[in-house]
C-alpha cells in the first residue's frame, strides 16, 4: 500500500508509479496467458509447474512411441502369422502326399512323383522361412538382415539365431515381436557329442 501520512509527495508518487507498473506487468502476463493458452512462457516464471509440465510432456512422448511400437509389432506379427498359415497348409499337403504313397499299392512312379512334390514343398518352406517384411527377415532371430535358411538340394541350413527381438509395449514392459526359425521350424539340432 501507498502510505499517505508523513511522506513526501515524491516518495508517494514513486511508490504509486511502481505499483502501477507492477499491475501493468501482471495485466500483460494475464493477456499473454489468454492469447497463447499457456500459463507461462519461461520455466523460470513458475519452476515447480514447469518441472511438472516437462515430466508430463516426456510421459506423453513415451506413450506416443509405445503406440508406434505396438503398431509396428502388430504388423510384423501379422506378417509372421500369414507366413505360418502358409507353412501349416503346406505341411498338411505333404502329410497327405506321404500317406497316399504309403503301403504296397503305390508304384515306383507314384513314389518318385511324391518325392518330387516333397522336394518342391521343401523349397516352398525354405522360401516361407526366408520371408521378408519391411526389409527384415521374419524368422532370423535377431540377425534380421541375414537370410535365415539356405537349401542346397539335400540339406537345409539355418543361418539365423534363436534369440528374439523385443519392443516396449508399455512404459516398462518389453515383449517379443518375432519368432525365431529355430522355434518355428526346429532348425537348430542339439550338439552331437562323442
């Protein structure tokens, strides 16, 4: 307050002008808040609120990243599911072929034709095991840039690894986003010991 007793007119006018300038600054701050929709423009204006705002902003950014991770993981898992459906139907067909030529009634010609179909199916299964999606091999484990399976006409070799890729699907929750070729196709055999 501006005292009105026992002070000089100069001091009274200085204090009145100081109060008027402070009120104008407060009014400018309120107008700025209304026009920008922000309570403060510099963190130094309200440090505790600025700290809370920064923490909330970081949390929102992490949530957006988690949503992107979930969408990406879902697309890779959908591509994996589609490839595995193809594998399942091919294995059912091979099983049917094997059952049809089993027994004494099948001729050598039928068995050779069945063997040819099985070889073609193995090629198709190797192709399914080498499925790429968005530049990444689905069944290579963590070696996603390396083709996981090779077939030389006699043997199928697995060049990937048995590890899984993980992605954040919540703020502190990692989950697998792929399936290794070892898990799907039983690619890695146990070591032979003598």
